[in-house]
C-alpha cells in the first residue's frame, strides 16, 4: 500500500473515531435507588388506610391486612363489610391455593350437594351487579410507559389500575390484588368468596372479575400455603384447609389490637422518584437501564406507622 493511501486511511480512521466520540450518548444522570427515594420521603408522602375500609384476615400463621377499594366496587365492598361485621368468615377456610395463580377462601360446603349446610349471608345482598370498571372521576396517576392490557395504566390511591377513556377505570390483577370469585355469569359474585393473586399477574382477568382491594401486609402467609391437590388448586380434604380464625374490619377491632400501617401516596414527587428508580435501576447490581416499567412491577411501599412522640 502506498504512503498516500496509508495517509488517507489514517485520516478516515481519525474522522470515524472523532465522529463516534461526538455521537456517543452522555452518561445517564445518576438517580435515586428505591430505598433512597423512600428515605427521602416526608410525613406528607404517606397516608393511613381508613380503618373502616381495612380487613384483618387472621389465621394460625398471623394476620393478613387487606385494604378495600370502594372507589372501584362500592356495592361489593359494602357487602364485604356487612359480612365481616356479622362474622361470616369466622371458622370458614382457605379452600384453594393454585400454583402461580390465586389463594381463595369461603364456605367449603358444596352448595349443590348440601344446600342446607351453606352458611347464611344474613343481611348482606344476595345479588350484585358486576363492577368490573368504574366510571367515577378517580384521581389517576399515570405511568409513563405503554401497557399491553390497557390504553393507560397507573395508580389510584395506591391501587394499580388500568384506564380506557371510553370504558372507565379498573383495579388491575397484580400480585396481592383481591377479587370476588364468581361463576360464568358476570353478576354472580357477592363478595362472600374472595381470592388473592399469589402468582404472576393474570391481567387477562382485568375487566372480567370484580376486584375489591389488595393485600398491604402478610402476603407471605398466603403465597406460601401448600398447593391444592385438585383441579384449580382446590383442596381435596378438610385437613388440607387453612382455617380462618376471623375476618374483621379494623374499625371493629380495639385500638390496641390493630395493625398500624402507612401506605406511600401515589400522587407526589416522591412517588415519581420511586417510579423512576424502578424504571432505571440505580442499584450497584444493575448495569443496563431499561427505561420501562410494568404496572405490576411497581411496588407501593408500606411501613409501620411512626409512634407518636
């Protein structure tokens, strides 16, 4: 190769390297980790769940705390509260644990075979409309990323939700979501039989089942239950059941026996920082920022309420 050609090649190489340096993206701005976002929060970034819309599910292993969502399913939530006040679930059982799906509880008696033994629902409504979506004007904090199951996704008062401007808003089936079991008919649920999502988010159920709230503490007590041995994860024998000591409204429990929790608000700058910390992880372990977050992968922090000074 002649010297002029070598000089031209070196010049082209230098230009290419210079161009590559000029086009290289600037290093990503260092953001907060999730823990740093939580640590930077103030009292105003947290809320206390309403005791009148909080359920305590007490089993041998401990307490599961459920926050109800009347803004999504007012008739069902009202029925659930009526049943809880009457002690409907006390002494009933968790009758189903399906791997990677749900845990479900209710009356274990087969209503078709032994209708006389089915526990009475007392003053609760026996027929409810399907409440798959709400048209109510709820305070919706939208996530910045697209979702395969809804036109928009975000949070309403800490509950993961989907929204379609033409169809309404609904509580999404994320891990910990509580729904009302039903038959094939859309209006066949009453809230007497409830389930909790314990597996990968079954978002295909969105807008197909009435969702009534979510677990805010004690998920490990449900997700670790032995799997059922029959189809759908139902237990075959009574000795496989987890018996329910009680399901009560927090407002009906003496103050000294309550579980005092706070949930991070999802309509603040602190929440925005937390979402970004999950979209582009700043933890030392992560080296590739994905710049995307799935609705069900955004955890809403819950903490014990600070003790009064």
